[in-house]
């Protein structure tokens, strides 16, 4: 009668030879944990400018009494547009104005990655690396961005003008590869386009956003393939009995 011991070496050899592939783990406390620093602590000066305070008050009035906290997203967006990022002192100010616990503001700011909790430069350059952009050369685009701005991914340029980040899908897959600078989308990019966009930003200009290939939006890059003639009008091929 055969025993298990006879086959144990073969079982062990098979287990040793088996390879298991797993995705690389990325650990970061940036999305969750705040640590006081010289430029980001509860004593960091922050006050809404008068125009922004007027704007925030108008937004708060859109919500019924007792539901002012619904304006937390708009309030944090105003903070970010005023100074470029959201320090914890600004979160405390928002909590005070909206009469809500500070923890609720922390929860919003740490959940949504659009909330920048550290300074990311005057121009935050976000390079999409999701599959459509990767297939269209996002790796080369990222290298060109790092070279043109003089900073690596996750860092700042020496003059504080640029901060470079990699991001996931920006929702413009038909126009890959895509780079987003603050609110502006730059699509159908080449390395030459990147160099020109960064050059214009450095000179204080405003580069033309949108597709850089000459496309208007997301029509086929090879030309129109449908609706090439005027579509038929109402009643086309309608049965006479239904006319």
C-alpha cells in the first residue's frame, strides 16, 4: 500500500517551485494622518479674503438653517483656490464658520484626493498613468514633465513653481495621454507639447488647454467616420398609415 511519505518530497518540490504574483504595495500616511510641521499646524495663519468670505456666505445660504455643513466641500475648494492648498488651520476656520465638528472637516479633506493638504506648487501638474494613457506613452510624458519642471514625482521644483504628481483616470481616455494642470486639461500630448506647456507657464503665460493634436474634442483622430451627410428629416421611411 502506497503511503504519503513516499510522495512527500514531490509535494514539497512542487510547492517550492510555485510562483505567486502580487501587486506592489504602496503605503502612505498622507491620505489619513496629520503631523504638525512648521508650515502646517493649528497656528498657521489663515483668513478668508473679503471677496472669498462674501462668496462663501452666498454658498451657505443655499442650504437650510442647521445644514450649513453641506457647504464644506465648497468652503475647502475656496481655501485651496485662495492659497493653493489646505492647511489644518484653514480646516479649523471652515469648521468654525459652518458650525460643525473639526473631525467632520478632517474626514472630508482626507477622503477626497482633490483636497491638497500640503503645498503642491503654484502649478500642480498631474500626469495620468491609467491604462489608456499608459498605452499612449504616459511614461515618456511623465519623464518629460519631470525634466521640464525640474522636479521628481511627489516633489516640488526649487522655485516652488511646480509640483508633479501621478494620478489615476482623469476621465478623458479618448484623448490620452492626458496631463492636468490645476483645472486645465491638456490632451493628445507629445513630448514637444509638454515642453511648450511648461515653457509658457514659466513665462507667466496661459497655455491653450484641450487637445493638442488639432482635434476639437474627442472626435476620431483619423477623421469623421459617421454622420458624413445631412441626416434625413422627420418622417423618413415612416409608414403611410402612421403619417
